[in-house]
C-alpha cells in the first residue's frame, strides 16, 4: 500500500486544486451523472479516493470526482472492498499552542 501511495503522489505532485465553481461542477458530474472528470486538477476528496483505489480499498471503477469529504467520515457510506473505519477521534486544536 505504501509503495502504491508513493507512486501516486509522485505522479500527482504539482497538480493544482480546481477553483470553487469547477470543483462543484466536477462533483455534480461525478456524483449525479457518473461522469469522470478529465483530472487536470485534483480536489482533496479525489486524492483520498484515488489513494484508496491504489491501496485496493475502493473499487477501481469508482468515479473519484463524485466523492465529498463527508463520504470519508464515519457518517459516510464509503463502499470499501475490505476493512472498515471506526468512529473519528475529535481533536481540539484550540488547546494546541503554536510553535511560532
């Protein structure tokens, strides 16, 4: 899994995030119409979905631009091929002091 992620991140290094409207359009295309985006850019959710595919956790035919951050939460219904997730652990960042 780690070598698959390393290869993926090397391939995708430098690819930009889409603008807000382009991101919304791509998610709608993927989520509603099952149309894959051209992947000239990546959203965070696309990167996570693609990572899960490369690790063998998600169907390789999944339309990655149809995922949203909530899909990767314990409230989401991610169709994992193997394994499962536990409830998230909430981290209170307000109590963490900055090193600057």
